[in-house]
C-alpha cells in the first residue's frame, strides 16, 4: 500500500481500512483469536478495536444516522480509554471468540459506509482531524497485528508461515561500519510549537504528527558520533560468543535479573538444533529461515541493546542525537527507516511544554510516559508513509517481541 500525500483524506482512510483486512487474508479462522502472551492482541481484536475507535470518537458525536454496534462491544474492544468506560482485560482478549469474524467485518463495512456518508457533505474541521488520527491509529495497529502474530506463531511447535514471500530487513551495503561525527551544540528537535500539542491537521499526511512528538524545543548536545548502520546478526554473534549473556558487568541490574530468570541466551526468535549447537536459524513471518549474518539483529530488548553497546565500547544514542543525525545526515545514515525500530538511551518522557489533548483522545500517548524507553525510525512492518523522523515509539525495556534493533553511538 502506498499513500500519496495528495490523496484526499477519505481516499486514504478507505485504503488503510482495506489494507487492515488484507493482512488477515493468509490466516486460518483459528488464527484470528490467537494471543500468545499478555502484551499481544488477536488479529480479530485489532480489526474490531480500530473500528470501535472510529465509531466512538467520530461517528458517535458527528453522524447521528449511524447504526452503532451492540453496546456491549464497547467493553470488548476498548483498549485503554478509561474516560470512555471499562474494558476486557488485555491478557484475556484471546477469549473473545464472539463476535465472529463475519460480524466484525460486517461492522467494519457499516462503519466505513457511515464514514463515507459523513464526508458526503464535505470535510468539517470538527471531525476531520479525528478521522486523520483514527487513520494513523489503524496503521499503528497494522504493525502491531503482524508483530503479535509473529509472537503467537513462534510459540507453535509447527512454526507456521504467515507468508512464504515475506522478506525481513535488508543487509546494509558494504561491510565496514563508519562513524558519523557531529559537533553537537544547541539544537532543536520535535514538531509543532508550544501551542500545538495534538496536531490533527488533515491537509496532508506530511503535516500530521502525534501529540508526543511535540512541541519543538531546544536540547544541548555534546559532540557525538553515530554508527552509519545497524548492528548485524554477525556482530551480535560475537557478543554471544564472548559470553555476553553470562557477564553481569555488562548489564543493568534489572536486565541481568531478567536475563537469568528468563534464561535469555540470544535474540527472541533465534533458533538452534540443540543447547550446544550454534545459532543457525531465525523465526520470521515466512517461518523458520537461515540466520543471515549481515542482516540487522532484531527482536532484542532495551536491556540487551544496552549490554551489547557497553560490550562494544559504545552506547545507545539519545533520541535527540538520532533525530538530528537522521535529519542532517540522511544521505549517510543507513537504515534510518524501513528496517527496524532502534532503541535509544532516552526514557519516554514528555517534551518541555507538552500538553495532552482534552477529552479521551488525550489518553492516547501521555498516560504512558513512565517506565518505558523511546525507539526511533520504523520497521519492515511499518505501513508505507507512516514513519517520520520525529516519530517516538515506546516500549518497556524488557520487551523483545517488537521489531527492534540497535545503532551504536559514542
């Protein structure tokens, strides 16, 4: 799917909605309620939740002719909007075998028809920004659907294949890492202004940003350097061979405790034939595949990324260093977007002057600004046109099911 910034909002919206449904085409009916862990959600739930979002925040207030779903579905498919009402506990979403997929898809059709009817009288700034937010929200869930599915399939002894033609992140050209120097100084990062926290302008895709990406503000940076490429599987194998998972001096205390408790020995989806055998395989959306040495290492936690960087005599970049380098050295900074999200050293906190939007949509990002770290870039799973250099993804430091890798700094 390719979205043009010149496409009208309704056209982009319907394209995104169709793309979500295309993602489940390779699945069996039994896969649609698959939830491999508490942090994941089943594919059917993603399709229903994104539909609930439009019905709740757009059609409910602005389209009185819309026929809503069974009101009990609001409990099933609300995610974390406390001001809207209670919800099904996240770890138990896999229990929602009903409504069936046919009912969910019929609901999606009805919501899409009501959205088209809403647009028939022309766009209205009272709701066009909310539609844009819903569109971007659904793209986030498209990526989450695939990451959650990968986790679920990885737990199945048959190691099922989602798509045989699926390709992971590509190798970086060349073989030698280069360091891109920057003098630092007083720089600006972020989007918008101090009076523009939740940006919902639907004029074009390039103008949109989530509220946590702003406001634009100044940051002082000491001189630094960023590696021009991501850390590879071959690089990471050297860390493992040098006892990286057995050396507590490389790890943060919490990370070392997790490493021992969970018996981490390699990235999340690496595979081998026995406890003493070399790591030769990687589980992917195309099933088990040979581990490619020059592809970027993926599905590692912040703790693993931090330990690797310390072992390599380097560190993780701050999100300001990453954004500045991606903006000013775009011709040299390889794999900045489109391969893997990249862990940074920055905790997920509000920018100076951040103000969440009023109402329930203000719960979108701000309420999670604790106990998490920022990732920058985008991944192979990120929908086309959804990434920005200011995009702030965020996850707890122990998470390793997301498509995350690392880039070194010093």
